[in-house]
């Protein structure tokens, strides 16, 4: 295990700036996820830690060792790639042992490390197979095993589940979480999938436009997003946004409906109100409605129903109803907003939270 610290690192490709003055500390034994859309710089930042991309300016420390000028092999980190990068002519055992043999480790030590990694990943029966004889999930486990045998200071994962089907992604995600719980190793994981980030991370680093938008625990990022970008990017389905006028502790929608906003220090003016679908409910008997909307698509998910609605001014939003919802396309429904779950965003995208 090792702490990893980035100190004001930047990176450009020609005139294109891809990492802009980022500082970050990943604590020893922590599972940190770099989350962001394509082009946000998350994979480049990971490759800079691994030594696969140079750091133009700034410093990198891995386990108290200044590392920005070290070759990749001297940093003692192990990277797991999106495409597995296995040697097709080698068996699973040979793939896992290859790097250790290259550095001159004894055959007995290599064999012991491979067997221990195979046991940990529950793939002892696969050791004599070649990659073509494995499923996608098994290949990914071999790639992870190849990293484990190096006993690195940290593991770096670059979108390792993106080539797997949906069911296999879920299963492998659980396996990764269990692996971290067993090994207590420092892990940095890159993804654009917010579900992976929410379920795996101790902390999430949200990247956008080559800079950090927010760092926090999964629930901090979900419940108190630092910006409109984070609020819209994290969550499935995403947060609803509605233009409102704020005055005297109330947000007024275009149809005149009012939502109380208990936000200290907020000034009167025009904002976007943000509220997640689970905090907008189709009104039941006896509920006091906030506003009314026309139902478009109804998405039935078993235990809950997502109701895609349109307000009178054309604003689209998603509400949540019970699994037995009676909402139908074309219906006019009353919606109830939870005022304790309201966020406001000013013209710069800065967030203000209720409570």
C-alpha cells in the first residue's frame, strides 16, 4: 500500500491542454475512482501516475518517493487495461508469470505468487488455458491477476469493465470490491460509468474539462453536488433542472407553482432548480401538489416506475411513482416536490443546497 500525491500537475499535447493544474492525494489503502465524460482527462491522469505519459509540470509522489521522473517500471504500480492485453500464445499461468520472470525472480517464488493470485481470484482451474478459451470476465480476471502477482504499491484500472456485457459487469464489479476488501491495497479506477463509481469508490474524483469539479464520498457527490455539471452527470436517471425565480424563501416555476427553498444566504434572482427524480412523486390522494404535468413515456422497472413528464412551459422532467403506478401516456398528473431535496444553481453553475 502507498499514498499517491499529485502536486499541481499539468499536461498538454501540443497546444491542447488536457490536464490543468491538478492536485490530489490518494490515501494508502483507499479506493478512488476518477469519474468523468470522454475527453475529461481521467485516463491521461491515470497514465501520468503510471508513467505512460510524461508530466509537463508539477510533482508526483508514490509512497513518499518522488516519481514524476521515474520510468514506469521503477514506480512499482500495476496497471489493468481496458483491452486485457494478454499474450494469446501463452497460458493463463504463463501470462501471469511473464513479468516476474523478466525481472529474474526465482521459479519457486513465481509459482507461489501465481498460485496465490489464482486462489484469490478463484481461477485455479483456468491456469492451463489460453486466452481464446476464456470468457471476457475470465480474461479480465487474468489481467487483474497479472497485476496482483507484482505485489505493487498501487493498482491502476483504466475502464476495465467496459468490454463486458451488463450482467458480467455487475458480477465483476462485486469481485473487484471484494478484492479491495481482502487486499486493502491502494486502487485508482477510471470510468465514465457513474454506477461503477458509486458502488466501488471510497471517494470519487469528478473530472470535467481537464480539471477537478468535486472530490467526495459517493453520497456526498450525489446528495451535495458542487456544480450543475456534477449534479447532471452523477445519477441515473439524471437530476431534473427547472428555471425558477427565487424570492422570499420560495422558488417560483413558470406556471406560478411555488417550492419552498430553505437555503441560507441565497439572494433573490433567476436560478435553475435541481431535484432528483426520486424526490418528485406523482401525487396520491390527500397529497398537496406542487405543480401539474403531462405524461409522456412511462418506464416500469418493477419496484418503481419512472414517469417522464412535460410541464406547461415545455420543461421536461422525470418523476417517480410506485411499481404499481397507474400513470399512462397523455395523462395529466399532479406532482409533489420534496423541498428538502432541492438544489439551486446560479448562472455560473455554482450549487446551493437545501438544509
